[in-house]
C-alpha cells in the first residue's frame, strides 16, 4: 500500500461514518475518534502528493518551534503566513483596531470579494506592523505559550525552565532503550495564555536496531488542512533527531483523538480523493549541523516531488 493511501482511506472513513459535531469555530465537522495511520520513513518522505503541500512552510514552522519562539515575526520574515489568523484575530478584536469590521473573516474572505479586498488590506497592514514595530509585534504578534515555549522553555514549579527537546535528544543518545523519550506541549496551567491550545499534544520516540521512530498523539486534527502539515513536520523532526543521534529513520505513527473534516472542506476533500497518489519524494539534509537547533530552511532539499495542484480551503479560527 502506498503510504499516502492510509491518509486517503481515513478521509473516506470520516466522510462515510463521521459523527456530525459542532465545534469551537461554529463551522461544524464530521468527526471520528481514536484513529491511527503509519508511515515508513525509509520508503520516502511523507509529503502528500494528491495535493501540493508546501514543504518550505512546514520547515520554517518547525524551525520556529525548535527555536522556542512564539512570535509570528520570525515566520513573516520567512514569508510564512500559516499562523497569521490567530494573531490577526487578537488585533482586530482589540480596542486598538480602528479598521472595518473583520467578524468571521476566515470564511467571508473566500466568498465575498469586497470583504476579501478589505481583509487583505488590513492583513497587510497588520503584517507590516509586526515586521517593523517592535512594540506592536510584542503585543499582537506573540501567540502566547504555544508549542515552542513548551518544547524548549517549560516553566517548572521551582521557577526553572525545562528544555524538553534537548533533554529527549540527550536521552536518546545516552539511554536509547528508555521509555521516557517524551515531549509534551499540553501544559494545563499555560493553556489560558495560548492563542490556540496545542492540537499535537505529545510525541514519543522509540529506538530499535539503530532506527528512530516517532509517535504523535494529536487531540484535534483537521484532516484536510492541518494533518498533511503535521505528518511532514514530525517526519522532518524525526529525520533531524535521527541524523544528530547517528540513527536511521524508522516509522512515523500518527495517532488521533478527534479527527475531523470541517463542513466547509467537503468539496475540497472530494477533489483530493478523486486523484491518484504518486510516489513520495526524498528528503535530503544538505548541510549537517552540530545541533538540530542550528538548522535553516536552506539546509533541506526535497527531491522528486511531483504533486497534484494545491486545493484552497478556509482556516477555521
């Protein structure tokens, strides 16, 4: 079975058997609970081919996490806009915002041309302010205690910070058979200070016969927009850690809590399911660094990626 087929079969299963559920965004979903798909990383890098998935965005987001950064300025500097909506929402809902009403901007901007023009104008103003104005960026560009903070700077009750990721890498190198190679982004105390509570909540590494595997538990999974990014991101993370620890890559195992299709993604999913998967590409790390925390996007190359065209869909915010 092509590794991508497992993803597509899960999409089909949600369409056929999903429970109709309301959600935080008031969009509505078809949802299943407790599913799993697996990818053998030795058979190719799992960048989906039934639609174009932008690796550059995935890589720059992962490097943002690895830096422990939580401000979208770094992402904008790398022309990465995937977290903009959550920061933009904070600004347009604040007393400081003086522009046109941006209520329900995520959905309206796709169907209302006049609104989309206003939306794009205000988003461009917002992005420019984040890039140019330090005070504005600190206030409105920061997403709170999201992934990078928890991975690299978890605050302990003692007041000390825990670098979970660095500790796990050290553990893999020095005690590979440990069952404690775990990083958690779910910090109940910090959730109120997060723009979005972590969807990919916990991941664990496993070393066997010189290979490194990773299992992710994702509490909430947008199968159309989010999951293709998550698959590639954690596959890249597994490659980087394996490379640093002188191991080969094994499997990426993706375990889901609530895995869902938003009701405004149904047509897009059907288009994707009508396409035939192609061979996965190959990831090349072109410049090995001393530490995974030193990499830049230019150090990665995707070889042999020939996907079907991209499919646009609104982000539920």
